[in-house]
């Protein structure tokens, strides 16, 4: 069985379709929380829901960085070219603010930039509480301090 056939079974499931409809109705259901899922079932359901609502942004908050990275890997395996994004904290270790990890700062900036580029394609963002507590630049400052470079452009 191929991955796309496997995900099709979940997309057609009544429970997954109900969850998808609840996610679409943001006024009535501002957040949806699933409990009791084991193994990679959380990533399977998330992938199926994303395929049912491809234009909608999805933020998945997991317990810690390790769980977020495993979840991201599962999503990447299931969705293929629709690559989800990790929104990490800027620091190498939590609560050690002198050790900034430049790769994580770059990933955070890329996620914020993609969110700000009002495309109709829904984004999948995976994160964890420590990363979400960290302050981010506001949209106006990000746009003001962003330099767009094109191929063959002379600078």
C-alpha cells in the first residue's frame, strides 16, 4: 500500500472529517486538541486533515523539542513535497540565553517570512512551548529589514 492510499483511508474516515470541519469553524472551535493517540497516529491524522484543508494554516504544538522533531519527521515522510516547517527556539539550550544558535534563528526567520508572504498555500508549522514563548519581530519591522535579492541582480 502506498502512502497516498494510506492517507486516503484516513481522509475518508468520519472522525477525521469531523475534526476537519471543527477546524474550519474557528468561531465555534478556536482550538482542537486530540488526546490518547499512540505511535505516529498524530502525524497521520494531521497529514490527512491538512490534505482536507490545504489552504488553511496549521500550527502543531508538541510537548518539547524532541517530540516536535519526531512529529516533523513523520509529517515529512507522509506529505512528501509539502514540507512542514519547524519553529524552534533561538538558543542552543533552554534558559541559556547567551548561546544563540544561528541555524535556529534562520529557521525562525524563514517561518515568519513565509507566514508574512500572504500566499494561499496553507502552512504546516511544528513547534513547542519554549519556542513560542520567545518574542518575535513585528511584521512591519520584519518587512522593513528584509532585503530581497534576485538572480543576476547587481548590488
